[in-house]
């Protein structure tokens, strides 16, 4: 593999849509999005929104009687708390994938609090990632992101600090050289 191949970013062939993940390329040395994986929760011609899966905070949700870690969904501040989960009977949620929903209601919070369903999986987020009309398309053209498929294991089971590496590995052998690039390009 020559240096041109190492530095090129080939598209995955997947389309931007709700439920897909954006995997930042190792050359996207942005202070916030460096080595980020974003779950797209809303993509349309008017813009896009998503939640960063692999940034944690030291905040816990004890104020609503649930002891759960809060993830940092993105640099856009919001008074609203976001939740993704696998509970299909939540009336105030939107289906992203057959096993993934965004939104929550009091029933879901109660089920989480009382640990009523052993198979219930969830994550909470403060803030979100947002793109205005055409902004994400422009970032895709500048090779800042590649599109991947979300899996339950990646979203709910993979430790936050490993999500980017696992997502890159899932892209296949044509992307594995990314794992050899230092997180801070100036460290090379």
C-alpha cells in the first residue's frame, strides 16, 4: 500500500439516514469530533442531528432516581436529555432501527429505575450533534466521515473508549490501517 492509499478515504457505499453511524476519519483532527462515532437520529434535506456514542461525562442521573452515566451527545447544548434504548413500547420514542429507539417517557424511566426488564438496554445523552442544510454533505465530501452500520453490541455493549476502534474494524480490511494512525496527528 503506498502513501496515497494510506491517506485516501474511500466511501463505504452506505447512504446517510437515520440509524446509521458516522465514523470520523483519523485525519479529522477536530477538537470535539476527533475519533468520534455519531449515531444519526435525524437526517433530512433540512439538516441532520445525532448523538456521539463514545464521549462520556462524569454526570450521573441520580436526580431522576436512575443511577446511569450521561454521555456527551455533541457540542450543541440542550436543556433536553436524550435517551436511546431497545424498548419498543415507549410511546414517546421514534424507531431508528428494529432494535433501537430514541426518546423516553415515564414508563421507560420507571422500568429502568426498578430494573424490571433484564434485556432493557439504554444510554442517556446531554447535548447533541447538529448540521444545517448541506453541512454534513459538505463534511462527507471533505472526507471527514465515513458511514457505517450500527449494531446493538457497538451501541450498548462496547466501552466508550473502544467504540471508534471497533467501528473502524467493522468497516473491513480497507480501513484497518487507520488504527495505526496516532490520535493526535502531531504525535507522529
